[in-house]
């Protein structure tokens, strides 16, 4: 099974994850829920484990969360975070099914993960928070960066669907491709706001949109 597969995981694929590692156990829960493709499972896992190597504790905010898998994995990787808030303007109807399947396997997460239908602009953030977002499309990534800077929060974004007409390229497209220019300017915006910037990649066999941008004050 390709890690980049957009086909929904179901109980038929549980045999692909036979081990007792945390990832295999999460993958089997996702299969039982039958709500997500392999691509989103691997993206969330690879983002979360890189973030948790650097940023421990704090409230987790999974912005443009979709089904909220990233929020769950962040708490599973670091139990010292008290809670996670999964925020989107429209939460998928079957997000609750995914959450309940994971909570059944890890009861300690009950009451600590909350879905919230709201705009990103309405959120109040603080320096203790950890803001994460996997593939917030186009300018939405810029909005998430701006809100994190305003609150002084720790940040990790995996951008996608770069909007070259609306996002800042810094005049760099004569040297580098447009999406990379946009992400370079995002990193510079964090630097100018007093953030220490960390740039990494998740594996390219999951997605070609694999640049992970992290930052902290």
C-alpha cells in the first residue's frame, strides 16, 4: 500500500499494520473508523512526531483540522499536554467516529480533545500553546502563521496549494519556484517576528508538498 494513497483505510487494511508500535496501533484505529485515507494518516504521524521532538506540553491547537487526527496524535505522543482543540470552519460529519474509535483505544484522552467550529481569526492564543496545521490550503497557512505570531505561540505548518496570486513571493520567482518562494517568505516573516525558525521535510513518498515549517519565540 502506498503511503500517498488517497483511498480510504478500512478494516480490510488492518493487516498492513500488525505491530505493537504506537504508529501501528493508531493505524489500526484509523482503519476501524474507516474515515481517512492512508495519506492523511502518514502525514499526521510524520508531522506530529517531528513537532513533539521540539515542542512539549502546552495546549495543542490543530487548525484547519479536518477530522482532527493530528490533534489526537499530538496528545498520544506527549501526555503532558492537558488538552487539544481541533478547529475548522466545517468539521466533517464522521470526525466524531474517528475520535471515538481512538478514544476507545486510549481512554486517557477522553475529555481532553474538543472539536470547535470557528474561524481561525476568532481564536485567542498564548505562548504556551502549540499550533499545528497539516495542509491548510493557500492563504489559510498565512492566516495561521499570523495568528500564532500575534499570540506568541509555538508553530508548525505543512503548507499546500500555494496561492501565488495572493501570497508573498518576495520577487524570488526568477530564482526559485513559486511555492518555495512563498514558504521562504513565510519563514522570513517568522524570523522578523522574533521567532527561531526550523525547516524540515516529511518523506516525499507521502506527499510532494512536504516542507514542514516550525518556529518558536
